[in-house]
C-alpha cells in the first residue's frame, strides 16, 4: 500500500529516483515512526509524512516527520552532530540533561563594534512566554558584544536598528504577539533547534542568520507549544540587556524591563518551510 509520504525535489536529488519511488511505493518506508521534529508518534498510513534527509560530511540519515511539523527537506549538519543522533537513536547516547543555552554561535552579517570586522557572537535562549493567557514558544537573542554595521568599527551599537531594517518590530509591551517577518523562519529538526533562517538574495534559498554550533536541546513543553502555534516568537535585545536568566519568570521580567526601556525588538516566525 502506498505511504502518505512527501519527498521533496532536494531529497529526491540526494537519494536518487529509484530509492524515492521505493519510499513512495511503501517498500522502504516505515508504517509508524517518531517524528524527528516533535518526537511524538506518527503513521505513514494515516497522515501526511515528510522525508527529512540529514547530511553530514560522510554520513546521511533519512528520518520522518509529520508534514504539519516540518516539510520534506535536506538538512546539513556536522558529522559529529549526525553521529551523536545515530547513537541516540540506537540507545547509546543520552541528551536529556543538555542545557537550553547553547555555546555562542556566529552571525555572519554583522561585526562587533569593539573588534572590527569579525563575526559577531550571539547567545540564544529558549523559553515560554505567556501572552493573552496562552503560552508561546520564544527565543531570546542577545549578542555578546556591541554590534556595528558591516564594514565599520562602531562605536555605536546598531543591533536593534539593523533588525528593524530587516522587519523586526520595536516592542513596547510583551503583552502582544509581534508581527511576522516575511522570509524568516526557525529550523527545528530531530527535536532540536538548529538555526534561525533569514531571506536569501533574490532567487536564492534562505541562509542562516544564526546557526548553533551544536544542535540546541529544547524542553518538551517548548516543542509541544510550537506544535500548537506553528510559530516561534523571536525577541532580540542589545548586549547586557537580558542576561542569563535561570527561570522563565525571571526571563519574562527581563523582557518586560527591556521593552519598557525601548531596548527590545521582536518578530513571529514559522518553522522552516511552513
């Protein structure tokens, strides 16, 4: 019986037409699976299912996800990251204790005001934000140093103006869901956060505005919330505004203070490709 599978052109190009047709015909596709995005059960006989191909330097792994969670696509990951995922699938690894705050990752479009034309470093924290009685999955982005325009050395920190130019909106209060930013999205795959994507140039695919050095573990409650809302609220503030907050109530208080001080911008983003 044919499975209810979606195989994108990118995935087909990687695995070949013969393997793609076998999958679509039901020969090599599983009946039941754990969604690689939300980690809850799925069934290719009863619901639309995306084929997601994770490609490392030497290894490739084909996974499956609810089509409502993530579209069929090719996801480039590091070989170390992919091998870790394989070990986890095989029961050899345990990432339950992974922290929510990842190692800083690079943002290639900006420069640090203090050090000249080098890649900026960002800290990204995940959490749930209560707005209008509903919990929304959120990411809070804060650079580790002042940000200058590309090609300059500052000294003015222009992190917020640069984001406003890209469609982010100033936040006067955290009591409202921020507007969406066309072309931006959040890549969540294998139950982990991989990147925040920004629009590419005309005719090109989106590029990573922020990409985790190592996939970022998010709490099950965060994944559950994003599966309901289908969007992520991304807040951004200048260096030193939010800081590392150990609890979500303290994170919310820091966001409220930043908004009141006019030091917060935000945007709503869908999951990548949706």
